[in-house]
């Protein structure tokens, strides 16, 4: 249990923000910002909040629905093309900023990681391993992960060779093999190795 409902009064009312997909070879990086008063969250939901990577796909989907029902949330993303043009960190921080501002709530912000989005009008701090320390960040990680997974599942139906329904865009052996055989799609991040190798070129006619 990452968060103890018995200690709910110890947690602040704030905006939590997290990202998912920075290490993937394709697809967008997705960020979510979530605001709630911990005292207003059902105790079973509060206790279930955790780093999204520690949860099963089914559990994440269930929790994402529950979070959306009781909290304010906003989602923003940066595409593979934006990542290639800006770099992954600027693209991620840009998406975080848009997600936070999309809430239209004047509240303190805590962001998972080491860096904070630029030019925010409210106070913002970075929290290392924040999804294990701040319930709103944990909730944001769940919402972002569920949202991005569903994007990749939809794309997998159009591009079955890459098995995105299994690897959600990360560099598994099957995914790398498909890239070698079929070439990268427009959804791949061409600035990422091994896609940045000159020998790999964009597959013709691949679009959505």
C-alpha cells in the first residue's frame, strides 16, 4: 500500500503531474495533471493509488476510470514528430505545462522527476519518485499510462507487425525485429536509436 487512508489528513491539496512514454521508440509522450483533496477520495481508491508501472493493465484501467470520476484531470501529449524536433525533455515538459494549465486551477504543483515545466503561473516543485510519495502524482501516472496504452492499442490494429498491443511502443525484441523487417512508421521517433541510423528509412504508405 503506497498511501495509507488513515493518514489522509497528512497529504496536501495540490496538482500532481506525471508523464509516460519517454523511453518508448514510437508514439507520443503523454502527461496528465490531477487535482483532488485527499480527504474527499474514497478510502479504497486512495489506498489503491500507486506507481502505474506496478499495476496490471486491468487494474490501471479500473483505477483510471475511478480517478476521472472523483478528481479534476487534464491530459496533454507531444507527438513523435514533436519529440524529434524538440528533444524528449523539452517535448515532455511542454506537454506537462499544457496539462497543468488545462486544469484551470490555481493550486501548488508537484511534478514527478527532476525538472519542472517552464513558465507556470503557480508554484511548482519536482519530486523524485513522486508517484510513491504524492497521491495526486500517482493518480496522474495512472491516468497518463492508461490513456497512452489505449492510443497504442488503437495504432496496433493498423500496424499489427509491430505488436504495439503487447509492447506499447517500447523496444522489445519483437518490436526491433519488426522495424528491421518493415522499417519505421511515421509514429516512430526517428531521433531515437536504433531508428536514428541512416540505414533505416520511413516505410512507404504507412499512415493512419
